[in-house]
C-alpha cells in the first residue's frame, strides 16, 4: 500500500545552485555499434555537431606514418557509417597526428601533432575548410600563445569557439600533465595567452584526455594508464572525472568522480561526450593490456522525491517550479538541465513516467517489507541484516507497502552497511531518508556504532543530528516528529553544509568544515551507544541512503 504524500519542495544545500543529478546507462562495447572502429588501432576523437561525421586517430598501416586523422561519414543519423577515410597528406604528416576536435560549425578541426617545425615535442594545429563538402586545408600551428617549448596536446574546442582546452606539461604547473585554456573574444580573433585552470581542477596527478558538454558547463577528463599513482578518490587506476561551472564565465568547481557505472578497477580514459550530451564514449584497458571502446548513455534522475518511482508527484514538482532555476527538476534538454524548468524538462519526464527506476545513487535501501522473521533485506547489496528483539512486521501498514514496528525497549536492526562521511567518495554529498511514525523524546532513528547518532530526537521530540565535524556541534531543528503521524525525515550533506529535512521541507541547516569519519555499519532504531533510552518506539519504513546531495 502506497499512500500519496506530496513532497514538491526540495533540499538544495549547496552554496552555489546545484545541478540536476544524472547517471549512466549500462556501458555497451562500441564494436557492436560501430564495427569500423578497432581499439587495436584507433581512438575516437569527436563527432561533428550534426552527428554525420566522426573523427578519430588511428595507427592503421595504410596511413601517412605514425598516427593519422581519419573520419567516418553517414548520410543521416539513422544511416550506417561509411568506410574509414584518411584525411590525406594535406592534413596528416609522417609524425603522429592525434586527438581531433571539431568546431560547432564543422569548418575547423583542431588536433595535436608531433610534426617537425613546432615549438615543442607536440603542438596544437588547426585545419579549416570553407564548407562541409570542401577539402581540409594545410594545418596551421596555433602559435606561441597556445603552444610552448614543452608538449601540448589533446585539444578540445568549446561549442562557442571562444575557448580551447588542452593538456600541457610546461613548467609552472601542479605536477605532470595539467589542463590549460586559451581564450579569444571572437572566433576570427587570434588566441590569447594560455592559462592553467588552477589547483581546484589540476593536481599533482595527471589531468588529461578531456571534452566539454555541448552547453560548455561540464568538463570531463581522466588520468592516463602510465600514471604510477592515480588521482585519489577513484576506483583503483586511471578514472574519469567531471568538473562543473555555473555559467560560461564562472570558475570551474572541485572535480567529482564519474562513479562506478563507468569507472572500475581497470583504466578508464579518454571521455568524450556526444554533441547532444546524450552519450559518453570512453576507452578502457585491463590488466592484460587489452583496449576496448565503450559508450554509455547519460540518464537524468527523474525520481525527484526519492520514493523509487517516477509518477505524478514528480510531475507536480516540475509544475510547482515552472519557470525557475530549481536544479532538482531541471533535467532537460541535457541530463543535467539548462538552467530553467520548462517544457524541455516536461518532455524528458514524460519519457520516464511509469518506468521502473534504477538509481545508482541509491547505495543502500531497506524497504522493510518482510512479513516475518529476524532478517531485514538491504536491497542494493542483497545482504540480510539482523532484526533484534521482538520487532513486529506490518506487511500492509507502511507508508510504502510494509513497515517494522519497534517496541522502544530492545528492538532494532543491526546492519552490515557502513558509510564513512570523511571518505573522498562522499565529498560531493550524501543523504539519508526514512519514514517514521511514533517515537519519543531522546530516541534514535539511525546511528553509527561508536560514531554518532545521525537521525534522532531531542528531549522535546524535535529532529536533530549529532553527525558533525571537528567542532562536534549537533544540528537541532524545531520540527517535532513524535506526534504519531507519518513523517519522512532526512539528513543531507553536500560537502560543506548539512541539513535536516522533514516532509519535503528543510527544517535546519548549517555550514561545516567537514564531517567526522566512521565506517562501522549502522543501527536502525537505537542510538550509537545502545543506551536503553535511545531505542525507538514506533513504525519505521523505507530507509534509503543516496550518494547525491540534492534531494526532497
């Protein structure tokens, strides 16, 4: 039984306006989609904005020598790709030519080259054509404002043609390859002096192989397989990362890992977004040295209230924020939105209404829908957690199907799932939500053994949390949740702020320098020290933990 609860207000605790959340579909081997691309020889570079051309570099033996630039072409988006075409000796040299990126009008192709006559080991060049059917002209070196005496390569031209991002190992960086950008006021101007993106994006590790989203607000990059030590916070080897900016003139924010949907213990590199922002292309290399190309769709998260369904409540969220920049329901035309809740978002939501939700940001979920026994199933991992005491199952009396009744004396759930708030993987945020009915002053909904009580009530029955940073300061709200009614209670963290939420409203929030680190599983229904007066008395239902920071 699912009761309808309207929760259209959202929690957005970031200092800057947050963006809609998105995830990735199951990766598909590119060989099954574009058989002409062979990872043994080549690497996908870019797609033209009309999606009728794909440029790549290849070590095919029939080239000019070293790696050459090639293209695939098709008559329409629904047509098959034609055979690979070498761009010929006018463009390619006998040295390595690689990493092509094309302008939005399709008339300028930038690439890195190790040909003779440059400023360093590798320089960035551009070849142009007068129309899309005209031949490419002899390449021109971009000159000393972009290139240096060191190695400069892997360029990416912004959609408006006013920014050129590239890697460089020149002096003055932060260690290894860094990302630089050159800018110009108009597309027919010369490029200005290149600037390092700075320590927010660059690090002492490697930043390489990148691409911009079609709105210019996302920058994807990766490490490289030769890195002795990969960037921390990943999944074992070179990973793919993303940094955002609020506008084209805003600074880039702290990078976040693209997550386990597309990263793994292998090497994942060379992220490329399609011109419409709907597909990610990337390369992997396993322990044996085998390379593979992959594609993974970008999927907007349309379950705005985190109840596991895309339905009328999510539609009402869009209607309630129509014409605003509310990030949670700004899901179109790109998976991350365009800054306005409008018809574009309604179209995207309509495509997902009624569909089963698979949200990879949901990292733990206890539906508490069992009918009997001493086991509560955590549905993400499939683990069986232990129900202590004589807790009573109510298969039809929960807010979402069944619920578990705890007696306030010795009933609780001991889980094997743990979350360390100080873990780098949690730096972009997490949140915890649960439905509760009943309870009393001083009782606990969720805690971490020997750590902190994350969701609890004070002596008056008001929602509070003890999860804090170095100052160890509890966050207390004025929301009484022990009135015998169903309430959806939550705690959210975005990396700099924590917030308490009741029934879709933020009831308390503050800034924190960080959160204390623990990783010892959870108690559901009792305090962190198992004290007698902390046992919860009432119904608990549908406990969810997400690794995203914007939630109802």
